[in-house]
């Protein structure tokens, strides 16, 4: 189990699973935010804080809700559906407490060309 939060701590969460790799997408949105994404079933992520500061950004086809903290601006996770229709959470591993970013396998994803 991993714990994560935004910078100011108003958004806190727990995720079940082991992080060994993260997707690094080069699209206009992910590259600007510096996302390193780890995909898990939505049920594996529990928000343990209030959601009062949870803001949402949607773009393109509006299929993914990119959540961020309205106070500090960090974007710890987003919710959407997998290609097969399962509810999925995309966790920004940069917002997890104990992940060694240098030990992760980074999977490049060419979102810019999709
Ligand atoms: Zn915050």
C-alpha cells in the first residue's frame, strides 16, 4: 500500500499495489505537468482526506477527470476508464511518499501523436 498527497496535504490518498513502472506521456497536458502515471483499478485508490480542495480539469474528449488541489496546484491522480471500460485511476507517482523515482522503469508513451 502506498500513501500519497498533494503538496499542502489537503488531498491525501492510499493506493493498493506495487509500483514498478510508470508511463511518461509526451502529450501537451502530461508534459506540462510532468506526470509519471501508474494505472490501477479505481477501487484500489482511496481518498483519505476531505475532497473540498479537489478540483478537476477535463480536456479533449472529457473522458478523464484530471484532479488537482485547488490550493497548492499539485495533480496527484485522475479518474477515467480503461480501453476495456473498467474504472481506472491514473496515479501521479511523483505524489507518492515512498517511491524511488530513479528505480522506476519509465514507459514512454507518444500521446502527442494520438
Ligand atoms: Zn494541496
